[in-house]
C-alpha cells in the first residue's frame, strides 16, 4: 500500500474512533427532553435539582404518564419562595401535581401507594427522596 493509502486508512481509523467516542459520550450525557412545555426544566436549578428533574421526567416518559392537566409541573425552590409558598423551600425541586398523570404518581390519596413507591424507589437510586407537602405539590430533597 502506498504512503498516501496508509495515511488515508489511518485517518479513517481515527474518524471511526472519534465517532465511537461521540456515541459513548451521548450515552453518558443526558438527552432527556420534556415531551411538552408543562414538563420543562425550570431555570435556576442547581446540579442536583436538574438531576432530580431529569430522573422524574425520564420516569414519566417511560411510563407514558406525561399529562400535567395543563399546569406547569416543575419549579425551582427560588421560584417557589417568590410565589410565597410555605413548604419545600429547602428542596432541590418542586413538583406540582394538581391534575393529570402526575397527581396519580405523587399524591398517595389519588393514585395509591404503589405509584408513589415506584417513584420513590427511582428517586432513591439517584440519592433523592420526595416529600408530599400538600395534596397538590411535592418537594424533592437530596438524601444525605
């Protein structure tokens, strides 16, 4: 093989390795996107809040339970404090579940213990836990 052919082969091998690395990085870096605007990630979250949001949205997508009843589902603790809400201000994320699918997952009175326990288990695996503050919102905290 000529020198030019060897160089071309080496370039192709490097490109293949680069593409393989890109595919690997895509798997590592989250690609979770909200399926509708009511589930968008709130601004002002720290890294833990973003991770909690990601875990919950992925769980909802996997269960095909993404209908919010038309309400915005997620708030940062700072946004929550500005609204004057009493509970959840020290959390990493607030989940509003006043209607739709989320109320059956986060409100034990509405959906029962099983869906809430499933969500809790998923959150616990990522070092978070939910605390139902009222019948219509839950605060997500970091487990220490």
